[in-house]
C-alpha cells in the first residue's frame, strides 16, 4: 500500500491485517528497492514477519471498496518456489521476498 504519510513499518502492519487477516507486532525490514529506476521514482520497502494462528483478526482479502480481491495462501517455502518456477507466482515483489527467505533459510 501507499505510505499515506505513515512510517513504512506502521503501513506494513496495517496492510498485513487488511490483506491477510493477521495482526503482527514485530516486522523486520530486509531491504528497500526501486523497481524501475530511471522511469519511476517509487521506492518499495520490503519486510518479513512471523505470525501465529492466534494472531488472526479477520478473513483478510483486502478492501473490496478499493477493488482488492486477495486470496490468502499458506504454502511451505518449497511449494511457493515451485510456483515461481512454474509461472504461477509472477509478482516481482513476492518473488524477491520468497528468494530472500529461501537464501537466508528463515523458514
């Protein structure tokens, strides 16, 4: 989501709750990146966080009024990486974070 005058750490916590239905307390910033330097000045902030079943506050899925229709999937890292290889996951931001987790052996 857009920062909307919020600190990135605060915005990511709000986005996680809206989109996944989980409330998280601790986030770890892993990197910042420009997706298209030279043509777009938008900087993206990438975070990871742990969650537990008891952290669920809602169904997730995003905000319908904003046109969001997000399907929440919980896959083992191996399955997610296969989905990248198979062309199922094609979002660059998601791919970057999945490979970060895989390389750091965070799972």
